């Protein structure tokens, strides 16, 4: 347990990472605990509405504004449903390339 937290905090310190594993194995809890230890804000991305793409766009835009303008350190937790759909990476890519 402690080794996993150490690995995640090291990953957060380096700037990025992906944690994969079976459902209900404690990934979210470990990430949130590690973020708390490192004084990061943990933000979960997910949507269950019909306009999921627009909701994701707005959420990611707000997260980017918080990191740039307020100099917040944020950990983005993305649900597996959104990763399977592929929308989240397209939205992040579009927001980073286009100035709105």
C-alpha cells in the first residue's frame, strides 16, 4: 500500500502518468490520497448526459484556466467510460491547440 502511494506521488511530481487496473481495486482512492499528500486538487471528469462532449469541453477548459491563471496543481481523474469513448483526449487536444 505504501509503495503504491510512493509511486503515485513520484508520478505526480514528474508531471503526468496513467494508472490502469481492474475496477474496484482502489486506484481512485490511492490517487486522491496521493494528491492530498502532494497538495494537489483532484478533479474527476465524467458525464452521463446527452451533451457529454460539451460538458467535457467546459470542464477541461475550466481546469486549464485554473492551472494557468491561478497556478493550481490539479490531478485529473478520468473515468474509464470517457476513455473508451475517446472524447476526453480529443477535447484536451483541441483546447491546447485552439485559442478560445
